[in-house]
C-alpha cells in the first residue's frame, strides 16, 4: 500500500509540475511585449496561496506521510512567485496596485494560518484547520477552468482548450485523488476528486467538439485564453 501510494504521489508531482509550467508561453509573451495586455494576474496569486497552504499542510508536524505534497507545492510556490513578480513588473500602474494589494492579502491569509496552527492548535485540531484551509483554495483553483468549458460549449470550438492541458488536469486530479484515498486523507482526496471530475468533463467536451468547425470557431478566434487556469479575456477591439 505504501509503494502504491508513493507511486501515485510521484505521478501527481509530474502532472502538477506540467500544470505549473503551462503559463510559460503566456509570460514569455508578456516579457517580449513588455505588457500584461488584458491578462489577469489573479489566478497566479490564488494559485500561489493554494501552493503555500497545501505545502504547509503536507509538512510532517501538520499531517504525517504527506511530504510529496509539500515538495510539489514548494516547487509550485517558487514558479508562481516568479509569475507574480513578472506580472507586477509589466502591469499598468493601476493594475499593479490592485495585484500588489491582493498579494498582500494572500500572504496575510497564509501567515494567519501558519501562526494559528503553530501557537493555538496542536495534533488533530492543527491538521483539521490547515486541511480545511488548503481544501477550500484547492477547489477554487480547480474550478477556474469552468470559464473555458463554458466558452467551448458556446462556440463549439476547442481552440482555446488544449488537449494536453485538459489531460494533465485530469491526470493530476486523479493521481492525488487516489493518493488521498490510499492515505485515508479527505483533505487531499476531496479537492482532487473535484479536479479529476472537471478534468474528465474537459476531455469529454474536447472529444465532442474537436471536429466541429464553422462560424462559431471563427468567433472563438477573437478570444484569447490564459492557458494555465482558463481565464478568458477579449482584446479591446472586440469588447
């Protein structure tokens, strides 16, 4: 059982790493153009907070035998921090102020969870508190691609829902869902079960609409998408 759980943890690490690296193309575009255009920085801050909380939950003094959770979320924290810094550098002044405020709020939430769990809670109560915090933000992160799924149904085009991105959302959610089940840990299995289900729905939509073309697909070409978390944005000329 331990070997099987370890295997799914390693698979989950690999799939999650792919998802964390998915926005590299987006940020290369931002760096080249020296502008964040109409992209939103919110998903990167929310993902950063999720990584911080999940990584904290995986530490041995919070929950036992979940070190793989900490390793991948620690890696995710570094990657998302780089994204946030790049976004803050190239964002317009008004957006920069808002994003910095959101970043401070996220760091404040994480700091409060850390301080409360260290000084006010112990044992099972610490695990429950940190687990609930991590679960809430994990579900929020997985729910982000709903906007792209809605776009696919509306336009009958999968142009902005890449197959491999959907596949790795499914693989990541599935791996960590099984990992959580094998470890009898609902704080890992529940949010990742949700992610597994959403990933499966994305794949179903992909196979339904992959061969459809027409006016809907042409309309979809006017819309660009943040590939990491499925945030849709329309260039100003089409707004």
